[in-house]
């Protein structure tokens, strides 16, 4: 069977914001997809743990609290490690994570898992991550949209909770369906679920939409499809799609499979490169201004330049401001105390006053000499 998988984030966000996760394992003939709920805490980690536990095993299923015990412990461990890492990195918002832990905040995630056994498959569905079954390549009609929920989807789907003392919502829908040559399975997160549900409910044929999905061969193709469908009314949300085309062969033929971990790493490297380029540009700009101040301007002009530099600093965080001020003050021979260098944004208006005071002292010293 041919298997492809794609994932993307909300418009105007990035993969680091994406809460969808999926995994495919050819050894256990398992596929899982999970969508972390946006109202919860460290939900992407919980969604990934659910997918990993299901696809690493030939028998595990999220049936009850006892089955979830192990991965709930792992989620708590990763949660604590995340806090320590943020505190070590000096994240000023780490206290929010600590408060969330103190308040027993937890993660919630929908779940969809399927396992293949020769000419049939078994499924477990919870929430609005749905399984769409198209029989014998009859793309003009959708045979099933399998969900644990009845009726229209909403912002509060059924979910599995990461906290042992909190109840999950809803009951997992479980079943077994025979596979026939030509059958197509679509594992989808909620934007696709809701989109197809509305099409089926209105009686609209889905042939064109299914045809577009089957023709996907790359991540770029998927990004274009999602963009087009959002323009056609699909919800702007994290979007995941796994396509399974059964050809009477139970072996997994995996192709064009997005890897969220790789995407996150590439995004991180790109962002770091952009930050480096920005920092270099800012450093060069500061050096140019300092050189011009030292060589071309009179004392009176320097006072105006200090004011202008102050205005440039308003959009930067405190760490960046400190680095710029240290560099600038060194070159201008303006001395600021550590307390003055660490001033908060609301107090930066004092910078130009301190600068002017230092310059005035320099003028007086020159006159005495």
C-alpha cells in the first residue's frame, strides 16, 4: 500500500507553533495522528507521545487510564525538563511554566490510530481527528467519516488528558473494517474533518477534492492545496493529512512523508541565521554611527545623536539594548553604571539624560585642562 503524509501550521505561524503530530511505522503496520488542543499545556509533546506509543507497539491502545499511565509519566518528565531548560536559558517567561505546573495544568489531544492485518484494518478514534474511508477508488463519494463525535464539530472535541487525576472527554470509537483493492483511507486533523463533513452534509460531491488529494506528491503541493482550500472555506488551523492507497499489498510503501522534527530543526537553523544577520547589521550600524560621532560631530551634535540613538532602541529587548549601549558608550567614552545599563524599557528615556550628563562632564573636564 502506498502511504504519504503531510503537515503544515496555521497561516502566519510557524512549525514551532504547530500542535499536530503523526507517526508511521512499517514494522508494526501502524499509523497514528493526534492534535494537541490549543487551550491546554505542552500539548504537542502529549500528542507526539500518544502517536509514538501507538506506532511503536503492535498491541497498545489508549483504552483506559491504566494504558495511559506510562506515557503520562513520560509527559510529566518532559514537562519538568522543559521548565529546567527554559530557566537555564534565562527565559523571562519561565515563571509561567512553573505556575502552570503548580496549578496542575495538563495537555489534551485528540487521537486517531489504525493498524493493518492482511486484508483488514483496526481503528481507534477520539475527537475530531477523523478517518475517511473511500471504497474501491470511488472518489465521487465518501463511504465513511469516522469520528467519536456525533453531529457537527466544535471547538471542544473529545480528547485524552495527560494528567492522571483528570478525566479525558468522550469515549474512543473502535472497530475493524475489511480492505479491498482500490480502497483509500485518509487520516485527517480537524480542518479537513470539518471541511469534508460540511461537503457531505450539503450533498456536494467530493470527487474534485479527493482527486486533488490523491495527486499530491510533495510538501509544496500540500501547502498549495491547503492555501487554496482555506480560501474556499477550510478553517485556518494546523493541518495534517495521511493518505493510504491499498493495492492488495500489506507492505508499507512510504513516500513523500513530512518529518515534523526535521522541519522544526530547519526552521530553527533558518531563524538563527536571520538573527545573526540582523545582529551583524545592527552592530555595523552602531559602529558606523559611533565612528561618525567621534570624528565628525561637535559636542552639541553629540547630545542630539544620543537622543537619536535612544529612539532607535525602543523596539529591542533588554539584552540587546544592553549590548548596544555597552558598545556605544565605550566608543563615545560615556560611562553608565550597571544599573543604568539594565534599565527597563519604561525607563530608557533616562538613557539620553545620563548620556548628556556624561558629555557635559567631559566638556567641563576639557575646559579645566
